[in-house]
C-alpha cells in the first residue's frame, strides 16, 4: 500500500512560529503540533498544506520549503513537515485545535509537542534565528 502523507506546517511570522494544541483524537488531544493534515489524492503536499491551514485556521498561506526527515505516524501514514509563509489573515482555532500560540526562539520548548514535531525544533530554531538576522548590505 502506498503511504499517505500528512503535511505539518511550520508557519513563521514576525520571528515566531505557530504552535497548535490538538483537540482530538483522544490519543493526541492536548499535545501541540504544526497544524496541517492529510494530502488528498491528486493534491501536492504544498496544496494540501495551504488547504488545511485555510480550513483549520482561516488563513491564506504559501508553502515554502520541506524540512529534512519524515516520520511514520501509523501504518500507511507518513508525516512530512514544510515551512509556510502567512499571506493573509490572523490564525484562529476553527477546526481540530483548542488553542494556538506564537512561539519565539526562547519559547520553543514551552509546550508539550507531539514526539515527531519535537525532532524538528532544532531546525525551526535555526530558521527563526535566520529570520531575525539583519540582512547585511552588499
Ligand atoms: N497535522 C499534523 N498531524 C501530526 C503532526 N505530528 C503528528 O504526529 N501528527 C499526527 C497526528 C494525527 O494522527 C495525524 C494527522 O492527522 P490529522 O487529523 O491532522 O489529518 P486530517 O486533518 O487530514 O484529518 P482527517 O480529515 O482525516 O480527520 O498525524 C503534525 O505536526 N501535524
């Protein structure tokens, strides 16, 4: 059976990343994740993430780069994580989440992340640091 992909979105805005607290199912409720969901047949991962972030948070985004790694969630389901840019809207927990928080570089460990998501935090910290660095004039 071909693996189905779950896409998680590292949404970075003004030097902070969005963390979302899941409201269901029971096994993962209360844990924090990068919002997203399963790609539908025929959809690219980029399209899937943009659709899921619109459904779940009410925002328009653009998917940017895939982060290294992939993680088996359960049989037939693999998590991949992409960064995304916020184009329009203010994220609200419309679906699947009970709370949202923007986390700065010093706050990344302040929430109880799902195990797989925790593994990409060093990369997320690097991205936040790079976003904060002033660009040097040529
Ligand atoms: N969305 C998301 N899911 C994650 C992450 N990390 C992680 O282990 N998961 C797990 C939790 C879920 O078992 C599964 C994703 O399912 P989901 O419920 O988000 O997918 P979906 O929105 O398409 O759900 P549905 O329409 O099938 O109900 O992957 C993550 O960062 N983001």
